[in-house]
C-alpha cells in the first residue's frame, strides 16, 4: 500500500440533501444513497487496514430537521442492515455506536442493538455510527461522571491526558488521525471535539453519496504528505 493508513478515520458525511436536490429527487433518496456509500467505503477501509471508522450520521442538532425527513432517517437503519448486515458479518466488521440512542424510536434502537450484537465478536474494522451525538454533550457527560465519581470517593481524583478519555463514550478508541468532511462546508458541526485535537482535516467538494474508494485514495494521498508534528519539529529541523 503506497499510502499512510490512518488508524482512526472520522467522516462528516454531508451533502445527502444537495446530492438529491441537484438530481431533482427527494432528500430521502440522498440519504439512502449516502447509506450505500457507507457500506462500500467501510468494506474498502477494512480491506486497507483502517481500524476505526467513525461516521457522523445524526447530530444532536439534527432534531431541527422536518418531521418527514427525521422519520425517514429513523427507518434507514432497518433498510441498511437488512441489505448489508451480512456483508459486515462476512467481512469481520464490528458495528458500534456513540450518542444517546434512547431518544430514537424503539424499533430503530432494536435494529441497532441487533447489528451490534451480531458483530460484537468481529475483530476487523470498528464501524462506529455517531447517532444523536454531539461533541459538547459528550464532554459535558464526561464532566458529570467525573464529578459524580469525585463525590462518591470523597476526594479530588487526578485528571491526566491518559485517564480523562475514560469518561468519554469510547475510551478504547485512539485519537482521530484524519477527519474528512464532504460537500464543501468547512466546519466541525459539533462532531468529535476532544478526539480531533491533532487530527488532519480534509474538506472535499463532492457530496457524500458520491464518495467512493477512489476519492478515499485521493484523501489518503493528501494525508500521506501531511507533516504531523504534534507540536514538535519535523526531522529536517
Ligand atoms: C448529511 O446530509 C446527512 C445528515 C445530516 C443526516 P445533509 O442532509 O446535511 O445534506 P445537505 O447538507 O442538506 O445537502
Ligand atoms: C453534520 O451535518 C451532521 C451530520 C453529517 C450527521 P449538518 O448538515 O447537520 O451540519 P450543518 O448544519 O451544515 O453544520
Ligand atoms: Mg448538511
């Protein structure tokens, strides 16, 4: 493989609506095509050795969307896993989630739980769906848990960069190496905040449903050329 492979890739999958609009189709078609793109890309990511792929599927702020759009998005996991769960099982991909699922319809929660259960022993790519997820909410919840633990133990527990992530949703996940956002917007939109502290950022113009292996390779080529200094100096200095 000629590219450096990020251990943890995080994607802000934006532009499903614009993809559909440009084709004169309903936004739901964009979301369906977007979900197909997740399946193809995760099989490819697994093949090239990416270990963690976190995809932003529904933000804490997406509750502001119209009811009919949200209702379609809540049905999409069933459509998606009916079509593709077997592919994930066959390819050793482990399905995970971050975010507060309890606000979603029970049917959707059950589908997600079943996908997680059926892939829980898989050891390949961890494919993590951020659903009703917000980076600020995750940090607040960490603060709450920390404070609760301090009160329970009746002392001020030491915090370090090593133990602080234990209060986050996926303590076992490494920091994000690369964030890709599709569809031209250059913002984070409350995605992983702590975890992207030293991530490389790539913004592409293509809408998410058009994102494919070739485009991921292009992003990896850019990522490979980035000089990740983490506050230090590079070898030439
Ligand atoms: C991203 O596509 C998917 C979700 C936020 C659920 P959008 O629905 O945001 O598409 P645009 O940005 O309106 O084109
Ligand atoms: C970010 O996209 C959330 C997801 C991709 C799920 P949005 O379309 O919601 O972001 P904004 O509103 O343009 O910042
Ligand atoms: Mg958008």
